[in-house]
C-alpha cells in the first residue's frame, strides 16, 4: 500500500533538522523527533482531520506496518529485535474487530467481526461472527516465509448459540471460559456470557438486564485483578448503527458481582464510554470516551472526546473516583485498551495502536495506517493487533498482565 501524506511537501527539509539519535533503532522502527514538528510555520502541512488516513501523522513517510518511536522508553517495550507482520487478511470482510481473547492451552486467539460497521456484514437482520486463529499455525507460516512480510492463515468461525448477539467485547480466559459481552440485536438483549472455547462452545448467560431493564448495547469488559468483580461499559452504539432500539439509560460503567448478582454503576458523565482496563494491581482504571465517533446516525465530530480517562479504584467500594484526563489521541478514537506488566497503556486508534506510559506520555505507535479497534497479548512478548480486515502479530519485549481475575 502506497502511503500518501501531506508531510511529503516538506518532510526532507524538516527531518534534516532532527537531533542526532542517542540510541540505536531496531528494524522496522523509525524515530520521530517531536521537537522538530512543534512549529510547522504558516505554510506547514496542518491536518484538518483526525479520521482521514491520508493525513495521519507520518512525517517520515514510512510504509506501514512499522514502529513509530516518539520516546526512548518505547524501545523498552519493543526490545532489541521486534517485528510486526500480517498473519491473516480478508479485504472484503471486517472479520477482526473486537473481543480478543488469548487461550493459551490451544495457542489460539479468539475475536469478533465488526458489528454494524463498514464491511461488518452484520445489521438488524444479521448477527456478527466470532472466530479464532491458530497462533501456532501463524508462527509456523512466518518461520517458513522469513523474507515475506505477509502470511495468511485460516480463520475458523465458531457456531455459537443464538444467545450471543453482536459480540463486541471479551476478556479472559475467565474460569476456563471466554468471557464475552454483547451489544444485543433488535429485541434480543445485550448480555455478558461465558462461552466454552472448545466445541460445542456451550454458553452460560451471566447477566442480561439491570433490574429488569435491558442495557443499551454492552461494549467492553474486564475482570478486576484482585476482587474478581466484572466491570463493563454500556453505550448506545448499537442504536447509532441501527440494530438496537432507542436507548433508555445513560452511557455508564458498571460493576457486576457474579457471586451475589449485584450490579451497579461506578462511573458516568461520558459522551460515549467504550474501552476499559485496569493496571495489574487494580488500583487504576482506564476508560475511553469515543464521543467523536457517532456511528451511522451522528457521524464524526472532532470537537467531542477521543480521550482516555484514568480513575482511582476505591479500595473498599471499588467505585471509580478522581477522574482525570489520561490521554487524547491524534488519530481516530481510542477504542479497546490493554495494560502491560510495566504499566504502559495500549489503545486501538485510527492509525494503529498507540502506547502511553503511566503518566500519559505517548511513547510510540504500532503504525498500520488504518484502524485498529483492539489488541491483546498472546503470552509474553506477543501482541495480536486486530485491524478490521487484517490481523497483525508483533513480537516485542513487553509482557501482558493476567486478565483472568484473582488466582
């Protein structure tokens, strides 16, 4: 894919002013000295859209995929010999959208197709699909093709129960199962369910209502690492994409205790809350607000949030408190969120995956030149990136945290 950027108008002149590197870059990595781009001048290539892939911030004009390094700390994440390669593709179907769950016993990554979006092949009359890919097969294919940047291993679709409608989030494995959260479809309610990762993929619905009322369209989910309680976001995207009725409750973050059945709100005040994640110790929660993206009904509005917020998690009640802006992204919206063992925060955005340190400083990007809604670690040193019509495997130094709850 030839990547065009308005930076080509003056990239050579500006880059020649960049400071000399005090560190060595690994393969597939480029360094962007941000101080060289803080003042673009009257005729500089100012961007008008954060959603237009022709104007994403790529001043080096490097062809994706690659690692875009803004801060030396990103090298600790990448390690000395990182790589990023495409392992699955279907240009006509957004098969790799959300709900990534790594199941180590079979070395498989599970994921859902786009629900209601472009190339999602799902709407009011059609459910989306949940699939999986063998990472063993992907690793074998990469080893057999060391000089090729692309392999294409098969995707297996799961035949799930009709109880599972429009899967949009997932985490785990949780108690040996996939923990899926769904948007619902039509009058079929959004739900949180356990799904057997092995055939026959039997389903146990844990929650599908708030004291008798259906949720709007459940979106993302995580298990608190110490309490084992389940936290999830509810947002109106299914209505905005035309496959759910008008919403009846605010966009909110909930806590669910699977042992007692108690469910309650822990945070509100969002335009459209979306992704959620915890630090490894469970003391900080991150929630993305993707208000800038309004679906088919409202379209795009760059004056609304494309923002990750950080909350302290109350030690006693586990309510979210002391909300603060953690990061505002420069490309698209921050969708799914993951946290690594060093406390760095990863989020899927319009041009790939952005990585921030615990202070909210952007360290770098897994630059794809296209949207990634979510990603997940697949064991230590492997990051699977879902990119709608493609899946990428990055071999890096960073390690993920447990998403299974307390041991």
